[in-house]
């Protein structure tokens, strides 16, 4: 998301500088000084007024002078003008602060109101929490490119088979693997960081490779349900289960894998979340 912020200036007053002479053309009483008020803005909404600047212009030669270039007599004349006819910062330059205070005050009030209503009607404010999602996320965190035969022979065999069957396209040494049994169900997760090298419409063929490999590794009657997913660099790109699939090759719903972990739990209160997931 882009944020536009910075400082801007607006002219707030013009006055004549009396008893002065232009250093360039030596014309007397020819200066008009313009006073600008600078302010900080966010998306061009004024938030905080900053400071004032002054620029004097000679009406004869049109030469301009910043305040740092003013002669002593120009500074004295400006000081006199500020006493009798001051240039005040406009109130609207600080209106953004008021808007922000009202916005955050409203949000805080709604938050307190929500807490109060929840305490008064706890049954109404129950949410559906699915601890199976935490189990899935934990298993996805175990995806690894370093698979040892002596500690995980199934995953090691799958890695060897996939590397053999995928001839070109992606770097098979960089694929992460994870497998998990649950009765006669098998969860197979792959993480392919460079999956963008395969066109989206062909990515689902990875599942054909996985299924062929699992048929070679294990007897067909030992696995009745496959739950498979392929992770890309940033998101899940493929999901396939016995009853559902998400094979577009770009974005897939990993929640389709949740039946691997069991039946859907009953709705629970939000306050019970920590105790259930521990």
C-alpha cells in the first residue's frame, strides 16, 4: 500500500514593506512580501502546521528575496508589519489532528463497547475455532529439504522418486517434503519455491508424480485416502483430497486438508483458544 505524505505551503498574506530600497534596482518602497505557512500532510490532508516563510518581490525589477537575503531595513519593516498586521496560521492546517483524534477515539469507543456487549451476552459472541488448522500449520512448518533415510524412510523414498520422475523444469534438490500417517490416510506436503518455472495449468501434474511414487513405494491397499498440497514461495498453490481439490495452480485453500486430522470440532468460545491449542 502506498502512503503519500510530506509538507506543503500555502500563501496566507501579502503586505508592503515600507521604508525599504531594492538592493538590485534601488527602487524605494517597491517590495511586497508574501507570507507562506507550511504544514505536514497525509494523503494531502493537513495534519500539523509547521512554520512560516517570507518571500519579498520588487515590483519594479521583479527580483525575489528569501528572508535570509533580506537587508536590515527589510527585516525591520517586516518586524513592524508583523506587529501591526500579523500573518496568522490558518486553523484548517491543523484540522487533520482533530480528524485523527475523532477517528481513533471512535475506534476505541467501539472496542470498549464490543468488550462490554460480549461480557453481557457471552452466548451470542461465540466463534468457530478449528484447532485442526493449528495442527496443519505446525506440519507445514516441518517441510524440509534435508530428509534422512534412517529417520523418515517414507519421505526419503518419496523424495528420491520425485527427483527421478521430474526430469526438467524445477530444481528438485530445493523441494521441501513432509509426510504423515493417520490411520489409512496419508498427508503429503511439498514446498517448491521456484514453482513459477512451471506454467500454472501444468502444475497439477505434480500430484500425478506423487501418486505414482506412492503406489510404487507402498502397497495400494495400505493407503485409502491421500491428502496432498504443494506450497509455493508465498502461498499454497495446489490441494487435492479424496473429496475435494483446488488445482488452479495459483492460489489454493489449504483448509481443504483439515479432514485429514479428524472431524470438525464444535464451536467454542474465543476465550478458550489458548487452552485448547496448548
